[in-house]
C-alpha cells in the first residue's frame, strides 16, 4: 500500500519479496507499506528485490532479480499499475516480470463506493506486514503503547459476497503486565506472610504445646518468604521481551510469569461500514509447570489435602475447621482490618464537622459511620469468632481440660464441643495444654508480652463476655447519634443551652446536674467519639486474635503439605491474574467511548471467558486441574479506575493491592480520558469480573482419553461454569438494557445461544467444539473478555484464533464463501511458512513447531478397538519409528 498524500524527503527504501518454490500463488508474497513515520515524495524511488527460497528449513535462498520505480511513475500510470522487468545483479539479462499496483480498499470517493472487481480465481493477498504495528491511533495511541509493546501487524484484503473488498488488520503485541503484575503480587505475598508472622507473635503467651506449633509455622513462613524474595530478585534482573517463552516454562524463578501472554486484535474495514474490531488474549494454561504434575494438579491435591487434614488435626491436637470456616475466618480478618481504620477516620471527620458547625456534612458523615459500624458489628456476630475465642482461652498456659479427672473440680471451663458450635468439629482431647505425658515437652522461649485486654488465663472464661463486648460498640454508636441529634437541634433553634440531661444512664463522662451548652455538647461528643473508637479497637483486637488462632491451627495441622499447596496456588493465580489484568486493560481502552459498555462495567461487571484446549490425558490433566483452581480464584479480584499522575508510561501501569483473600487492581487513565467516565467509575467504584472456563480437548491425546480414559473433569468444569455464565446473564438482563450490548449481523438471541450451550454441555459427544464456539459468541455479545489457551499458547491456540477470525469475517462481514478457506490459509501462512513471518505466532523462535511434519498414527484409531494386541503392536511400532527418527 502506498499513500501518496504524504510529503517528506526519503532517499530510498528496499523491500524483500519471497517466492516459494513450486508455487506462484501470491498468498505467499509479502506486500509492503511505508511505516507511519516515513512520509514520501512523489520522487521517492522504490527498489524491489526478488529471492527464490531453496530450502525453507535451512533458510537459504538465491537472488533472482530486482527492479526499481518512483512513486510518481506508479501514480501516473494507467490504472495505477506498473509492469516491471526483473534484471540480474549485473543488469545483463531479464529474468522475469513483477506487477506493482496501488491498492485501493473500497474507499469512498465523492460519495460513491469504488467497486473493485476481481477474477474469482484471484487469491487472497497479504498486502502489508510490519514489526512497528499499524498506523491506527486507536491501536497504537499513547495509552496502548504504555502497556502493550513490540506490536506486529499484518494487513490482508479479502473479497465480500458483493465483489467488494474488505481490509483486515491483525495486530499482535506483548504486554508489560506479563512481568509487572507477578512482581507486584510476589511483593504482596511477602508482605502478607511477614504480617502473618507478626500476628502469630501477637497472640501472646501460649501453652508449650501451642507455642512449639507456632514456632514451627513461623519457621515455614520464613522459608517461603526467603524463596519469594529470591524469585523477586531474579525477576528484577530480567530485561528484554515482555513475555515468557514456552521453552522457559520449567524454570523455577519464572514460575509466576504466564507463558506466551500476547494480545491479538483484528480490525475490519468494509465499504460504507464503521470499523469493527475483535480482541482475544492468548496465553499458556496457568499451571505450575516447574513443580510438575506427577501427583496431579491443584484440584486433586486440594481435595486430598482436605480429606487428610482431619486426621492431621487429631495428631497435632487441633480443632478441625472445614474449608468454609477457614475461608470465613480470613474474610472476618479482612473485614476487621478494613473497617476499623475506616470507622476511626469517619469518627474524626465527624468531630471536625461538629467543630465547624457543618450541618449537612455532619449528617452525611454520621450516616456513613452508622453503615460502617453496622457492617463491623454484623461481621463479629458470627459464631466462629465466639468459639475461636473460647479455643484461644483454652490454649493459654495453666488451662486444664475438664476431660482430665485430676483437675475436674478445679477447672470449670471446657474446650468447645462440635455440637455446641455448628461448623466446627473436634476430636477427643483436641484442646490440651501439655498435661498429657505424650505431648511435646515445654521449650524455653521468649513469649510475646500480654496486653491488658488479653483473655484471662487461670479463671473460668465467661462465654457471655464477648456478646457484651461487641454490643458495647452499638451502644457507643447510639450515644454518638443521640449527641449529634442534640447538637443539631440546638444549632437549628439557636439556643445556648438545653434543660435536659443526656445519656447519663449509659456514659457517665459528664455531669447531669448542669445545663448542656453548645460547647459542652461538642466536648461531650468528643468523649463519646473517643469511647466509640476505643470500643471498636478493643473488639477488633480480640476478634483478630481469635481468627488468627483459627488460621494457626489450620497451618499447624497441615504440616509442610499445606504451605506447599499454597505456593502452588500462588504460582497459578499469578499467571491467571496477569492474563486477566491484560484482558481487562485492553477491553477498557477499547470501550472508553462506549457509554453502554461503561454502564455495564460499573453496574454489573464483565465476564471473562477462558477457552481451554487442553486434553484430559497424561500431564495435561494436572494442567487443567491447576487452571480450574486458578481461574476460579479470580473471583476474588476487583478493579478500580483511577486518574494517572501524568501521561508518562510509568504512570499508566496498573497496580495491585490487597491480600490473598481479596485483591484490587487499579488501572490509571490519563486526565482527559478519566474525566469522560461516568461518576461511578471516577468515584472509584469496585468493578467485578466473572471468570468462566470452558475446556474441550482437540488433539490426538484427547482421542485416546475419550476412548480409553476419563473425561469427567472436563464435563464437570463445563457444567459448573455454564451455571456461572447463565447467572451472569440473568443479572445482566435485569440491570442493563439491551441497548448497551453490541450489535451483530447474525440475529441470534443470547438466550437462544445459552440454551444451545446448555444442551451441548450435557450432551455426550466427542470433541464437542460447539461448546467453545457458543461460549465465545456469548462472551462477545455480552461485551466480555476472550482468552484462548492451550499448553503453551502456540499450535492449538493459533489454529483456534485464526478459525474464529475467519468465521467472524464470514458471519459478520460477508466474506465470500469461496474465500473462507483461502482467507484461513492466508492468515495461517505466516504461522506455517518459513522465514521471518514464522515469528508471528511464537516470537520465541524463528519457526514454530507446526512447520514440522506432525506425528501421526500409523493405523486408524478405530482398528485399535478391535483387539488389545493391535494396540500393543501400534505402540511398539511408534516407539521404533521415533527412536529411528531422532537417532
């Protein structure tokens, strides 16, 4: 393509066109275009050099000939087409002819569409390839370039059913989040585990048995922190490409980095239609490759761990808490950590508003304080906190279980029983403090000093005390509300004093014998607010210790296996979160001008659909089990949009905050883009993402799995995630009008697609790729984020992406049916051909594995069903062939 409207000095440029031996099909010819920053004069000379490829594998070629022309010659020629003779290097002979034409892609001129007719035998042509990306501002603006790097672009022209031409741009780019998100996440892991160690130390003095268990847990946490610190230090040293190649998936220090994370956008330009674009993120399956899959993946390992943890709790004399209870303990810890400083800050703001007599601000702050305090009290009313406090009391030094006959009369308190506290089960002699001769003997240690509000050790614990403690928070809040109401009443009436007495029966910090003045009222409000803050702090400290003791028991009875599983889960989640953040940022940038999309974003959230092509055979079963857990854990992630400090690339990088139970990804936008957002987004409303995973194995290993193995894992994953997708659709339709969703040419309702998907999910059908097609179409129709994965995001992934793109061109842009296969071959030629273009699919290597002859079965699989003897023969012959081939 040559744009004649550009004016700038340019001495000369050179393109290299490659002809494959044995074919003259122009689908294999590389077209050319000037980069955006290379405007040309009409006098610019262009030289064409043609090479013949002798051996694609060895990348050897011989020079055939060359020719040159000026831009003016092309523009002034008839039909803007030149026929040039190729001359040898010494200009002694003519070796062929090359035709050069200016390509016009159906642009509108003077209100009329320029019709381009073509012979039906003409092939689809790759007209442009660049390693600098396209010159489209939307695809390569400052915002996009801050996160997406090293873009590679291809441009094609394909014929439509009405004999016109469409322009198709493919752009693939690396993403800086491949490394920045995992590095931030590792730093958060280190910070959280360091805080966990300090929290365990803050539990205070424990009995020798529990103190030894605490030391063991702290030691293992320190080991994990050391490993994470070493990994982070290695990652900080890395420079170069912003992705991890598949050949490095087994390296331990790169285990947190996703494999081959790339973005791909297809932009389509058709006559009399606005541009359309289709995005997809390609990434290797999130899995712990460096840790191996000998014992399965996360799903299997976690199930086995939970089944064995109950026996561990007996051996370590701990209370067994089911997974839902430990998850609730982490949630309570998170809520308390978030709400306590928030309540304290609101209380201070309330005092400031009262001092300045800001009636409206006082009312708004008081309302927020009521809401946050109510959430705080509601979280602490959980029975788990009460039972955990009793268990912590039983773990103090000097406590003796009632089950011991020698101390039966002297110790009236007893450890919590399973029947008295729902959801918590206990084994016999679970809580004991070194009175049994078989327990661990006491060790000398420096216990943390006790605070004044610690639970008493040597006396009976009053189970009703906790109810009175957290109820005092509500009482203190009521006092504050009553005093604020009194102050507002006095301000409204402009009175200097009030004859009544206030709250003497609850808080006795002031005298009821003298009239209340405005100054006295504010002083008393300050006392009441401080009382509320003290109550909240005391309750938060006790609740925090109780749930930390629950987590200590979980860590203690899990031995090293539990923390190893946590490391594996951290690894998989890091890869999944990097991919999700990349997809979210790409989708957000694309929809900044779409009001319907922005409304859907803050009202409901987005669906993130992961398409997996893993088989349910051999080690890929473990990968799929890892991926299932990693994708499921993404529901703990929310996003927030913030205003960037500047428009520099470093200020536009997303950041992460939070703990393992809940993370928040902040996506900064430049000032001009941020100001156009709806109020809900500018105010920092948390944005939810609903991750769903659908898997259908498509390779030869899946054929073996379906005939001789087990595919129940795949069936369960698809059924479970279909229910999540269906629930999201119901929420979407109840909240957002249909006008907010994108329009497609194919008039198929989302509800119909969901019904068809549900039928396919429960249907027993081998390699039912309809599940993937339907899930992808539903995702695009609901403004979702699309991901495609296989083991390494290369062969299977590229085949899936190109097939989907051509299907979109056929269904949405009227691609001529006779051109479908040709268009597919054209898109895949860059992935299948040798040489420079081969780097398009997998930039980690000069050519991809799909260039090599695929390993195929010697005999049809159907024959193997006749007799097991044939299967043995087939395996032997295959092994012999492979040995001979690689020797």
